[in-house]
C-alpha cells in the first residue's frame, strides 16, 4: 500500500477526520495501554505529533471480526445496505491510512484458515489487499455512508506471495493455548468446583504442576471464572454437541493466541519506536490486552497492578489469597517437580493436550448424560 499522512487541507477533510475519530472512539475499537492524557489513540493530531516530533511509527493488528466485516462488504451486491460494524471497519481503515499506519492481517487470515479451506483464505487475503489499496476518500465515503459499494473498476488484481497452509494445531502458540482452554472448560463444567476462587485456584495450580504459565491464559481464566465474566468468552460450553463445544474451545484459544501475539509484537516493536495497537470490538479481547502489558517498569509497580487485577475480579479476601498463591507459584517456576521442567521442549506437552481434550469429552459426556 502507498501510505501517506492525510493532513486536513480544508474544512471538508477536517470534518471527515473528526467524524471518523468520533465513530472509532464511541466504539472503542483501538486498544491502547496508554492513558488518554499521554496518548489518545483516536486523535489524529496525537499521531501527527508522534510521527513528526518523536519519529514514531504505528502498526495495527486486526482481529477476525473486523477483518470479516471488511471482506463481507467487499463481496456484497450493490443494493444491500452497509451495516454499522462494516462502517466502523472502514472508518478504521481510513484512520489507519490517514496516520500512515501499517496493518497486520495475518492472524485474522490464519484464524479463518483454521476452519475453512486454504484457497478461501488466500482469496480473502487477496481481496483484503485490494481494499487496503483503495483511495483514502473511498474508504471515508464508505465509512460515512455516502456510498454503499466499492466501484468495480477499483477492485484490481493484486499479487501476494503464497502463505503456508496451516491449521491451529500447526501453530505452536495456538496449540499451547488450546490446552489452556481445554482445562478451563473442564474445570467449568465439572461439579467438583463451585466457587470462582476454587476454579481459578485449580487452574493456577494445574499450570504450575502439569503445564506452563501464560499471561493471556491467567487473565482469561480469572475473568471467566469470576462473577464479572464477559459474555461469549467461551461459546458452546454447555452444549452436548461435541463439534459445537470444540469450536467454542478453539475460538477461545485463538483469542488467547492473538493477545499473546499482540503482546509479543508490542514489546519487540516498541523498542524501535513502532507502536502496535490491537483493533477489536470483542470486549473480552479488549480486557485481555489492556491487562497483559503494563506501562510500569518497576517490579513493585507491576506486582501492584497484578494484585489489583485479582482484587477487582475476586474481591478483597479471595483476590488477596489468589494473588498470594500466584506469587508463590511464579516464584517457584524452576521447581524440578514441575512437569515442564522435566521435558526437553514445550512441544513435548502436545500429548498432554490431546489428553486434556479426552478429559473434557469424558467430563462433558458424564455431566450432560445425567441431565
């Protein structure tokens, strides 16, 4: 894409940019760990200042839902109306283009490929590249509801290099987070645990004894097991349909993987002045990425943030107990009795993950057959 910095040269341009800023801000689709008084992720002028004064760059990772809205609009016929979520998706594209941003679309592509064919995924990538190369004003006009389709003459063939044909199981990080979601689901539907404290305690102790620790999994589990659970974090959890249950597990694993991938890229990119944002309307994913990385640098400040997270979701008494447990477990990561410390590689956990899937199916079969 030929990126440029779109500076409002007249009142119409200025009004369009302000309208886009407001749309995105109201939906809060750009996740940032910075306080608004330090950097407002919806302020065009803030980006301009960072680019020209501090020489920073900006990148944006799109989640699957936003990516899907872009693709679905590109495929629709001329007569159908544009949806609100499609307008937001194109407002986001226009905003990213206006601040000279780069887009990471590949996590969305691989998530789609996980449940669809390779050819379909490649077609989506090609189509997205076409959309990403549209003139800025076209993106603005779509976002603001001025036009309801993309002029056919602007959809030009675009060549991209072939990408690997991979499913979730082929992705090391996804596979490990799939294990987390399987265990989380088993704890949730089992009758052994009834209280939020008991569930998160069992989850953390299992991580330490039989698995590994992952910040996205800890936070996801904490939110999911708490009384402040966000809706649709784990779909199909009570379904007697095995395929539906596993699909919900796989989707949750992708959420954790995307959060991990964003955090890893954010940390690496920030060192070279490239600030990375995750773009999503998923409430749980937003919460994950705002908690997973801290702007604090002192160990004491990070520990305080972790503690406040446990207190927020579990209350003062149980939150304090879980925080103490977590600190104790993390301080003993090198314990020789831990399973992971007896393995040559984390990939040696793969048979355990297969066992977790069988465990979940057995628990689900028992629980649902008695109802």
